C-alpha cells in the first residue's frame, strides 16, 4: 500500500507541476498578446488622426477656393419640393 501511495502522490505532483508550467506559459502569452493588441490600437489611432488631419486640410483648401473661379454661379432662385402626405384614413 505505501508503494502505491507514493506512486500516486508522485504522479499527482508531476501533474500539478506540469499544470503550473502550462498556466505560466498561458499567462505570459496572454500578456504579450494584450501588449501587442494595445500597440496596434495605438498605431491605428495614430493612422486615423493622420487621415483626419489630411481631411481637414483638404476641406480648408476647398473652402478657400472661389466658386466663381471654378465656373460656378449663384442660383437665381431657391425653391424646395414639398412632399404630399398620403391620407392616413382611406375610404376603401
């Protein structure tokens, strides 16, 4: 009986050590993955900021352009189309 108990305890300890090592590796890999993800988010935010800056520069350039220099003229009159609201109650 003692020989069998020592064998079972030995296997149990070995299994716990292997489980501990696997959990350490998983923890380290998850920390590395989270760090890489945070870095990618930061780079993406920087790319978006650059695109926004270019967009606002282009809009400012368009706003400074004289419309008449492009051949555009002011409209003579401005009218709006009204929509006909269908009746809510029909006789059918």
